[in-house]
C-alpha cells in the first residue's frame, strides 16, 4: 500500500470499480463513507445475530458466545468472559444454557485438571447460515469482485479485527 498526502493510505490498484486514483482531496469523503459503512455493517450484524439467535431458541448473548467458540475454538469460561465482558456468574449461566441446548460441552483442560474448557459440540450445530441463505448470498456477492479485490477485502478485515480486539481489550482495562 502506498501513502499519499498526510500519510494516508492510497487505495490499491483495482480496488475501485472505475480504477480512478483517489486524490488527497477525496480522502475525507472516502474515509467518511468507510466510517458510515462500518457503522451500518455493525448494525446489520447485530440485527442478524438477534434474528439467528431467535431461530435457534437462544438469546443474543448465548449466540454471541457460541459464535466466539466457533471462531476461536475451545476456551476456558474465563477467556470467554473476557472476550464478551461478562462476569463469571453470567458466563456460567450462558454455558449452562448452551450445554442444556446441546450446543456446547464442558471438557477437562488439557494442561490443568483444575480448569475446564468449553467446546462446540460438532454433532449439534445450528445450520444458521444455510437456513437464512447467508452463505449463498455471500457467494453471490463475492462473484461480483475480482480475486485481487477479495484479497484486499480479506486483508482489510484482518486488520480491522485486530484493531477492534485491541480497542475492546483497552476498554475493558479502563472499566
């Protein structure tokens, strides 16, 4: 990525539909569009989480915890509490509900007998993405982008997720 006026990154070649370079005077508008788009994405993901949770008889917090386990793999209740900002009592209640529903199981920690791990049950997973057509919709949307554009989006998502994790950790330390 190259930098232009004021140390702001320039879009990579081919990342704009019209392939026109973004000049320094256009950057505030582009960054504003990214900010607004990010907020809309956040709201859309929250709405989707709530809808999917309801389809499986879960509340949004339980669905969020289940999703974190899907993405990160087995973890201790303490780690799950840290990632969600929930108290130990609240996370225990979440794990209890997810276990009763058949979505997770408690396992022994591989290195410490005093701890447990919470893991997704592979034999009982909600087919949420296929139920609402999420996967098909994403595949269709992705087909409108070049491989290079998708690589840029993928890299951007990795970078955004890293920044979000840092900010969430920092916010938890302030509490």
